[in-house]
C-alpha cells in the first residue's frame, strides 16, 4: 500500500503523523518476516480519530502494529498501511501502587522500572518481548501470572465508535491468551495496580524466571514466541515434541530444537515457508492426538 496523494500527505503532517514509505515489516517484527508497505507513526493519541477518518474516507486499509513480537506478516507488497504509536518520554509514571503506562512502552523496561521502585507482580513477563499494548491485547502471561490481573483501566481507540474511550477493569474480559478487545481496537495506555515488593525480592524472582527461559527457549533466535495456544489440559509443545518434530523445517522456517512450540526464522524464511510449517504441524497433531491446535501467533497474510 502506497500513499501518494499530496493532499493526504499534507494532512498527515498537520496531524503530526510521520509517513515512512516502503517500510519493511521484516525489520519491525521479532520473526524477521514480512513484506513492505507505508508506515504511519503516530505521535499524539488525540490525532487518532481524525487520522482514521482520513484513511477511511480515502479507502486506505490499515492495521495497527505494536512491537511486532507475536506476529507473522505476509510476503511482498502488503495491501494495507501500518499504524504505529511513537513511544513518549516518559512512558511510565508512578503514583503509589499505580503505574500509568503508555501502550508503546517496552514491556521489559516497564517491569524493570517498576521493580526499581519496589513494585512487582509481573516478574514472569520480564523476558517477554514487545510492547505493553501488545501484552494487553493478548493478556500475556508466564509462570503463573498474567498482565490482566493488574489492569485497572485501559485507554484505547475503538474503531467501532471512532472515538477514544476508557474502560475500567470490570468492563474487560481477560482469559488465557485472550481478551474482549475488538481486533481493530488500538491500545493507547493502561493503569496497572502493582503489589509492593522489595527490589531485592523482585530481582530474585526475575533471576529464576530468566534461568527457566534460558534453559527452555531459543533466546537469541528470530521467533514469535509460542506458535500455538495450549489446548485445555494439554501442552502444544509436548505433543509436537512427542511426534519427534523438533528440527523439522520448510525452507528457513524451523521448529526449535529447544522448545517445540517455538518456530524460528533460521535464515531468510518467508511467510509462505512459516505458514506451510504451521499447517504441517497442525495436521500431524490433529491426526495423532485428535486435537486441533489454535494459533497463538497472529497472522497477517496478504
């Protein structure tokens, strides 16, 4: 998708929206996979309603991008523009046990900042890549905790109403790797209520979680985290491992030798390669275990 109309480009500048032509999504996703399109970087939340109205009026399809850490994007020229928030400074403001966090904030840095101020609870997420907004959308969790447990308020742009709205915690459903946010809602900020803990205690929890990750996950390789959700009462990774599929590859898309539910880009994998590998594994698991695996990774296929 290319935006060429000078009038639209001029209006984007008036809204303080930076336009980057032919951005490579492979450079913006943790999998290192994805085609090219125009990228709109949004500096002010308040410009969103006018921006979306401008895009809709001119029939410019679009998608919202966070940190790109749980995402598989299609190859080639993409048929939609990408919208992404610019991280403000500061991106976290503390008030007692409340952390006011911009959705564009890096999840790990936010957790570390809160820890240094004796606010804990989210140690299990310290190694999860991506932004706070992305963690909210999928209710990111690890080692017995999930971010939704600490959410008190979320500010978001709702495409259904064309407005910026504020939702309280009781208005949001947080379930395993799922929330009640609509696919075209855009997370803007969140208020988290975190328990008081000493920095020393938090650091010990972080150390334990990091050791578990280093021993079980392909850190340092291009991946999108877990490809499949765990079915109720079962483990997707364990089923894939029991089938002896670690190391299976299609092109440079490969199942990790360390964790069978992590698929890595071992070189220059295409989305076509990765989708073929996902389909193959899903078929084998269905045939052997009678279980239909559901994607945890979000797929934007052109």
